[in-house]
C-alpha cells in the first residue's frame, strides 16, 4: 500500500520548498515483470533520502529511472523542472545535472584519476582544461585523495576508488546526487571513509537519494527513510519514527532482520 | 658492562669474516643450466633431443647458405660453379631483385616508391607512437596523396584535387554537424562529390603541371604491390571495421540489419572469390569503356574483406566491457559519440589489439593471393616471369625462401609493435 507523500517533517535549514524531483504514478516493467508499481515521490531541494528494502524490491531501478539509465513505461518524472521524455537532448541535460555513484565505482580504467574527473566537464560542459583540472583537484582534495591524481583507478583501493567516483560526479557540479549502494562492494574498514565523504556532502545541503543498507548513516544523515518492497513504496518517515515505530508489518520484519544481529 | 675491554678479555672480534662465495652449483651458468635444461629426467631427454634436432637442421642449412652462389647468370651456371656440392643459387636474387621488389616499375624511377616508403614511416610515426607531437598528424593526413603522386606519377593536380575535395567535404560537415550528424555527413559527402565533379573540368588527364612520368597500374608489382595493398587496405578497413562493429551493436534496426548482413556475407565468402569478382565480374557492371583501375578494385575487395573480420574482433572487445562503463558515461551526460570515442572504444580497442594484429598479419600475407588473378606481386613475380624463364627454372627454395623472409620480417615487426603497445596501454599495474 503506497502511503501518501508526506512533506519532510524534520525542521532543517537545508531543505527548501523548491521541488527537485517529482515522480507521479510511475510504473516500469522488465519484460512482463512489473518492477515498479505506482511510485509517487516528491523530493524537495536539500533533502537527504535513504531508500532501503529487500533485494529485488526495485530500489536501484527507482533511482536509475531518475537519470534515465532505465526507461519508465508509465507515469511522469520531473527532474529540476525538466520532464523526462525519450528526447535525447532532454535526457543529456538531466544527466549532466544529476550525479550518480555506482556500487562498482565504474571509474574509467584507461584514464588517470584526474582525467576521470575532468573528462565530463571538458566534453559536456566545454570547460577549459586548466579550469577543469583545478575543479577536479578541489574535489579530490575534498574527498581527501589529491595525492593520487596521477594514478590509475586500478592502483587504488576500493574505498579510494569510490571516493574518486564521488569526486568525479561532483566535478559536474550536480544539483542532485544519486547513490546506488555505494558501500556494498567495499571491505568493512573502507565503508567509513566513503560514508564520511557522503555525510560531509549532506551537511553542505546537497540533495541526495541514497540506496543503502547502512542504517547508521540513515539515522545520522537522512531526513526521510523510504522502505520499498515488491516495487512499491511501503512506508516512509523521518528516521527516528521509521526505526523506533515502524507502521507496517513488512517494515517491522525487514528491520528486525537487518538490525537484529 | 663498561669494564669489558679488549685488554681484559681473551678475544674480541673486530672485523666480520667476508661471506664465502656460494658453491659453483648455485650461481651463474651452471645453476641456470640445471634449472632450465636438466631439472628432471624428462627435461634432460628433451634437451638432448632438441640439441640434436638443431644440429641436424644446421648441418643441412649452413652449407646451403654458406656455399651459396651469388654471382651467376642462370641456374646452369650455378650448378657448374657448385660442381655437385650443396649450395643455394642465390644469384637469382642478385639478378632479379628489381623484379621481386618493384615488378615492372621503370628502373630510372625507383627513387619514387623508395621515397614514398621512407615517408610512410614518418607518416605512421605519430599514429603508432602517441608521445610524438600531435602536429605531425598533418603530415600523416597528407601522406596518402603524396604517396599516390610519387608511385603513380602524373600531374600533382589530381591528388591535390582529391585532397581539396576531402577538405571541402569536411568544411561543410563541420558547418552542418551542429544541427544534426546525419545532415552534416550527407552535406559533406555531397560537397566532396560536387567538388570532384567540378574539378574534373580543370584537371584533365594531360595536365602537365608538376608532372611526374605516369606509371601504369599493371607495371606496379613485386613486394611493393604487397606493401601498397597491405598498408592501404589495413588503414581503411580499421575505421570501417569500427563503424561496422558499432553498427552491429546499434539500437537502430536498419543500421544493425545492414551491418549484420554485410559482415556475415563477407565472412562467408572466400577472399579469392572476391578477388575474381573484382577482376572479372565487376567489369560487367561498370559502364562500357570505363577504365576502373584493377589495383583499386582489388583494394576495395580486400578492404571489405578485412573490415568484416576486424568488425567481429572489435565486437568481441565491446562485449568484454562491463555495462557499468556505458552507464558511467551516460550518467555523466556524455552523448553517444563522446562516450564511444572517449570511454568505450579506447578500452575495447585495447582488448582487441591481439585480434586486430592477427587480422592485420593475415591480411598482409593474403595480399599474395592477387597472384592468382594474374597480378605480379612478389609471389606472382616468382611464379610467373622468374620461374618461367629458361634461366631460372627450378630455383624454388631460394626464391620462396626470400619471399618468406621478407614477409616474416614485416609481420614480426607488426607483432613486436603490438606487444609493445599492449605494455604501454597497461594501466592496471600496482
């Protein structure tokens, strides 16, 4: 049962009334498999939303629809005032405004860290090379690996690679960041360094949608937690309420499984 | 502890003994031989057998090479000089080298293809070695026209007109490409064709401005012909193969359909058949009296053939890339051509290098097949004019050995370059 979309309850200086993403009655099928059912979601600028749920519940697909890596078949997605249609120009505009961080980093292995970060600004934004490199070094410093700039991704650890991936997205100066299980492929001791980077980003007021199982991160950073199951948004609430007082049985079961060990 | 002095104890060591050298069996040659040649009974047997085999081959080969006759005018003279001893008759190479290398190219103009050959290295250098200044690529772009002029001769206006046609096409393309790629492409092609058509009135056949003596295509032969065919066909089929590989992956059904049909058809037909088509059948389809150069026809066929194979090799490289690379490019807002050019192809081509080199070496050697349609390339020269002459009838080993050696040198060079390139592009080292 999809709940009605509640406005962010937590009073938060970073959250404005401006709408960043609005999804209305969105449906998606993989072949005959109905992955996403009647999704309604409004995200205001500055919100940090954590999406959780069992595997196969459609949470990754949902955020991949937002930057059109997956095509939705029914409903309307508006990102930053632009309606997602099949027009390629339209899609490219949205993609350059929306940063994405993947589970498997997806850095370009044939380019150095610096080139990874300057590629899109130079070719998509037509930024002069020197300026793009300055921006890249700024964000690499921010994720605390400026000294690795001239190495190749293969020479870095998983956590470092993921931080580079975040810096690479930031170099496009996106207004919205999507995180698709950013820590799931990392060794336990590397998770913290990536989460720290994300927390810092959240504190600066970035609009973030994050698919993750890091419940500590959700408690600390999110202003709203969304629980999905079988392609539907089952429950959404602010973190304290969500963890301490879950409403649906499905949510209770899920939380008992991931928190109860 | 302070009262322990050299004077109060019986012995204090003041210098360390020099480390003793390891036993002879643990160093140098002996160790290497033990580890690599005689590490087990089986290996010892194999080593001995190999040494025997090498010895046997050398006893056969060395006298043949060392006793070889380099100075004779016919095979009979060779035999008289050898007088029953083993020895090669290399005099045929000394006497006929110009036919083997240049075919029937006019002897006083050998400097022209030689110069083109030297320029070729200069033209390829910036393509093969990315650390050279990029400005040298201008020379690479001009090289085909210079080389054509040098080898075929005639007025310099012909290649200049062709070059200007390309430039005109490019200018129109770059004007229109902002609106849409298809429009730019079609506009560019139309502009180039119009330019060539118009320049046909200015550049007539007997234009004598800066003219080199013209050489007919049928006089171009020997190893030079193999090199020309190999270099031209490979340079054109590589971009064509990339386009076909991308076309086969395309989401546009018509492009995909034509790419698949083309690749499957060309791969399903033997090269020799295509060469016969170029030689005989194509003439039926051309307007009567039109003189479509045979070398050009053969070039087109070999290029199409090689591009189909290269396309499949590159498709393998494209398929080997994780989907995340495409998605990362997409999510950064790169458009199709940017993400192909900057992300996908550099990686896919790198994976495909061994396969592409395989096709390249095969293609280069396959250029000898043109001897079957009575073109006088290196093998055609050997089989035709040289072996058929009464003077040299029967000198098989020396001639074919020479041909094999020439091809080996070039193919080995290509292979060494590709291995160097693979090491250069390796980025996953720690």
